[in-house]
C-alpha cells in the first residue's frame, strides 16, 4: 500500500503565492509519475501538473505559466509552487502517484485552496 500525505492548503489573496507538498510512504514503486489534480466548485476534475521520476514536467493549460512542479526522489516528495493565484484556482487539490506502465493510481485526501480577497 502507498500512503500519500499532502500539506495544508489555505486562503490566499488574488495575486498571491502558495506552495503545496506531497510525500509518499509505504510500498513505493520508484518508477512513477506524481502530480496534482484540482476539483473546482461546479467543475470537472482538471489535471494541474505532473512530473516523472526523471523530472519531466507537464502542466494544464490554465496554470502552465504560473505554477511549477518539482520533485525530490530520495524524499519521495513533490512540490507545487503556485504563483499569481486567481480566484479560478480555488478548489481541492489532490496529489496522486501512478505506477508507470500500469493503471494503478494512489490518491491523497485532498487539500483545499481558496483564492479570495
């Protein structure tokens, strides 16, 4: 079993920044893709950012110029640096890990981010 621990989100003013962290523990497969999805109120789940174990990152179109995902493999941790936050970034952010070559996903419980003045 893989366990995922996410850092707390929070309330941020528009234009502000916030960094989320996500750490894996348990029976970890090192060849995995990790990342974040977001579920905004009234919207479908949206891919925000992913990163491979080799460090290749991919971003959703709504965040690609504002968010940065990084990874530390020995610590089994990823970070999502979110800058220039907008009200539409509000939502619950879910960290995931996917084993490469399989359909196996592990999900965190989600952390809430609210962007509001």
